């Protein structure tokens, strides 16, 4: 069984290159995966009537993009790639599954309501707002997962844990 890495301790061990690598991954993921949204927004901007968030997010479109971010994040969190388990695996997976369920409710709910012409009472502004917040939360979870995955793949964790243990032993010895 893989050794557990403490969740909060892992945050303290993250270095600039981990943040840079995961930041670049997030930038290109958001830029590339949202190309249909960017192009649609540009077309709405030049079209008569202008642009609003409702035009691109009121039918739960961003919920699909959220699910596309979360599914691989769950895979990374549950996959053992080294002798060390993913830090905070249970918490990360629980949050990701919750966000996936929210994605399901938003997209499937809106799709079914539109299919049966029952969407008249749906507040498009609320759907757009919830979809944007959901996408932002999903991007944060995916970023943290990628950050932790970068950490556990690129660091000599045994050495870090040994240093941590030695520091704790020295503090204990100083207590008398």
C-alpha cells in the first residue's frame, strides 16, 4: 500500500516550478477547451444585440466543460503513480464527485426542461451564474489535482519526509 502524504504538508512543499507547470496546464486547458465559447462570444459581439453570459452559459454548456475537467482529475487522484498516495485523496474525490453531480443536475435538468418545453420558468441568469461558478470551482479542483500530481512525480518525497521526521525528533528532544 502506498504511503500517505499529508494534505496540508504537501501544500507547504510545493515549489515555484510546480505552480508554473500546473498554471501553464490550466491556462492551455481553459484556453483550448473553451474555444467554442470564445468564438461564440466573438460572434455574439459582432452580431446585432451584443453579448451576454446568458448567450453562452444559460443552457448549462459550462456544466459539460466542468465535467470534462473533473473526470480526469478524479482519475489522477485515485491512480497510484508512485509509492506515495495522492494527498487528500478522499477530500478531493468527494469534492469532484459533488461538482460532477451538480454538473449533471444543471445540464441534464436544463436539457430535459427544454426538450419538453418546460423551460419557461427557468431563470437563465441563474443558470448562467451557477454554471460559471461551477466551472471556476472545477478549474480550481483540477489545478490542485495537477499541482499535487506534479509534486508527487517530481520530488524525492522520501527525503522530504525523512527531513520532516528528523525536525520533529529534534523538537521533541528539546522538550527535555
